[in-house]
C-alpha cells in the first residue's frame, strides 16, 4: 500500500472505484455522499481542511438526487447556509430564484460541481469492513476492498449510521415506548387515521376463514398495546421519476416471476371501493407531484401503495448482502404493484388507463435502467447521543440552548405494520402532526464522550422515532452536515474533542455562514393581510376535528402566523369550525381566506349555518389566485349564532384552513 496524494485522490470523483487497496490520509473523512455528506465535505473544504468522502454506491446526493425531487420543506425560512444555497443553485438552473422541486440528474450535477469546486475527492463503492480506535478516538477505517482511510475527524452522513455503529456508539432502532422519553406519539398507535383502508377488506386466503391463513402483504401479529415500544421501522419505498412524454418514456417492466396473486389484497381493496361507490383515481393509490411539467416525484398514498410495509425491519443492522436483497425486494414489490394497477381487471378502468400512460424516464438514472439509485431509507439506526431529540422538542415544550439548525417539518411517520383487527386489514403507525420551527441540539449530532470523541453524526442523529420523523428531511440533513463539519474543523484547530468544541464560537461561525439557528414567532399583527379590514378569525380561533398539519411558510398565510392543511389525506375525517362572536347586528360579507397553490383542492366544502335557516354548502377552489373567496352576504344577529365549517370530505387536493373575514356593510 502507499499513501495517495490528495490531488490524485481528487480524480476519483469521476472515476470508477480504485483497482487496488490504498491508504488515504486526510483531516476530515465524510462517510456517505448523501446531500448532508456533500454539505459537510464542502463546508470543511471551504474552512481550509483536507477532506475525503467515501460512498457506498456510485452516486452523490442520496435521496436528493435519487428521486426525492419534491422537497419536504416545512418552512423554507428555517433553511439557510449551504442548504439554502443549493436550492438557489437549482433555481438558477430553472431560471428562478429558488427551486424546491427538480429533476434528479440536475440535483446530482450541482452537488458534483460543488464537490469539484471544493476540491473534495469521492471514493465510490466503499463498503465498511472495520473501524480502528485509540481509546475513544477513531484513527482509521478499512473498507472491504482493503482501502484504509485515516483522519483526524470523522463525519457519518449515511442514513444507516454504519460508521457510528461500528465505532461502538449506542443507538436505537424501531419505536420507543411513549413512557421512555415522556412522549405521546411514539410506539404502537391505537388509531391510525391516515393512509388507511376506508372500506372493509378481508385479509384471509379464504374470505372469512382465519384458518386458511393470511394473504400476502398482511402481517400475522396482534395489534399490540397503544404506546408500547417495538422493533418496527416505518416503511421504505422508492421515489419514482416517471413521465408521459413518449419521446422520453420507457416501459415499467414487471419484476421477474411476477404473480398477480401476491396483490390479492389490492384486488379485494379495489373491489370493495367500487362496491362502496367510492370515487377512485390513480391518485387514490400513488401521490404524484410534478417536479417539472413532464416529470414526477411519486410517493406513497393510501392504504396500499409504494410503501412496502413491514419488509424493512432487518435493514438497519443488516450486512451489505442482506441490504441488497431488501433493496431488490422493494423494487420487485413496487414494479409488481404498478403492473397490477395497470393491468388487473379488478382495478377500475380509469385507474388502469391512467397508469399505462406513465413510464420511466430515459434521461434519468441511466446506469440503473431508469430506476432510482437510492432506496428511501426513512429511518434506520438513530444514535443515543449526548442529547436525545424528542417530541417535546418538536412541540417546543423543551428547547435546547445549543442549536445546530432548525427542524420545521411535521412529526411524520409512515405506517409500520399491516395487521388484522376485527377480521379486516388495517394499517398501523402513520403519524402526521404539525410543528413550528424548532432548534436541533448540537449535542444530538455528537456521541457521548466516553464512546467517541472525534465523530459527528448529522443524519442518523440522536432522536426518538417520532422526533426523527420531523427532523429527517433532506434540507435539514444539509443544515446539520454543515454544522457538523464546522464543528469538526474547529475541533481540529483547537485540538479538542467533539464534546469540547466551544459552542459560542461555533454559533458565531454558523451564523456568519448563513445558518438559521433560532425561530421567533412573529406577532399576528405583523402577518401579511391581503384582505380589507374587518373581523378576522384565524385557524387558531377555530374548533378543529382530526389531526391537521401546521404550516408557517413565511408570507403564505393571510391570518395569524400560519395555517393548517390536511396533507391531502384522511379525507372526510378533518374539519374546522368557526363560531364568531358578532358584536353588532347587521349585514355582513363573509370571505374564506387561504394561501392558494396549484396542489390545493378545487372543491373544498364550506358550510354556513344560521339559526332558523337551512344550512348552505359551497364548494371553494383553493387554487384561485388572490387567496380569498366571497361566501356571500348575510344578515347576522348579535352573538354566536353563525357557524362556518370547512371540511376535507371528498376533496381532490390539499385542503388548507387559514381563516375567515367578516366585513360589516
């Protein structure tokens, strides 16, 4: 073996894996070329450190370049630094200020360019074999191909936390019991309203006969005790980039040995929907987001979709060979699912016809036949670090004083199990609860000092299942990757451990580099009001039914400091009800106010009820520009006789509730 000069290693960014074992020495070793890893590497390079990246696969960007082109933002005002600059670079490519939806190959091109600009080499197809430590410090890691990487500091930016685990750092997998960290949304869910069967579907091979066994895709285990912990992991899938453009479309081939009997549960589900008179479209089975006018980011939606529920439990601690089998099983499942949707006669004809129009993109994922190169590992290992982020942090009832960046997305878990309850199939585990931006502790991205002193873990960070469900968004991984690399660089300069980095100095540097570390709620009076003066009732003033998701996108709301939405799910289960206290009787105009968007529903039912008069229901198009819709003119008595109810029943897109305006004539 011989030492590889740094500039020679740089050429490996665009070459195939090394042909023989080598020894590479550097200041900072970034393990994993996810978007968070690229952010960390470029940050350390900009701060004058010698940096090397090792990557399991052949690509950089992880999910950001692997199909997740419809960014889960939460609140873009909470995103700064390298992360925000990346989305600005995407915007420049598309001729806009920023782009939060984009094509996979464009994202990877930009991330590769960033690495090249920072002179950071990437070693591809590196599988970790062993970690060597001197006391509590990592000194080198060895790959299965014999390559040895020595560094002063290490940053694990993999979704799986492989380096962290091999270094002897404690971690969690699965769902914790609520009582462990004083939470309410962790563990087994007693009720799971979203992405659920809205009709009864028999799960047995012979309908009505439990002795005949269960159909494929159904798990034979009891529902469990609500709030209890288990080893279940929220479902994985692939985020699919499809097109209808014939010039760029290629067929979606079924998996080898495709057998429609494997999807008998889906067939019965379709029959039950039809029998119940339910309106079904392709969106009933997959969630299609257009990242360009011709290309999609397709995600899971509904009771049976692209999530391969229950088939990923072994993944977090599996070896590379087992993980490869799990990846292939997920691809085979989704290919089979799509084939069934497009061809089985039990699927409504309109759904089959629409599914057949879509295909893989010839100009995306060219080395994998158009199939995404990244499995959506929503959650794997999670470190038990110096600070554990929990539901309390997401709800802001506990706030750490050492922010490394902000989380801003919903507490979001996909389903973990598909079980039998009362003789019918039921999904279990989905959670969607809104948050406002909150700080993520620096201590949550470092291990405990006795376990490792020179390691940062900004992706598989220290968080409970439910808190990780909010933090685990690509913009946040880039934010935390930047903060980790800044701290690692300071640790080298100051010759201290990760735990001894001067947070005051770190904070100053992060803010200098554009990171957003705090979130102060603006008073309602400062919110933009695009409607004329009158009595305004915010969504916060309404009585809510069901679990709405909160959003506080700056400038989007028209009343208060935010608005709520239904996540385009749980149709018919959510509503808000305003009962204004009318101070002066008289004639009033009433408007519904909402932040418009092309993904909104066009048929939101809003019901106006007055004493002694029949209820009046209007259908509101929340895509309309202006964000305000006149509900009519009404004669109102003094007091609380008026009730206005907004529902998401039978709607065809995202339903939002921001507020109502009453204007006296």
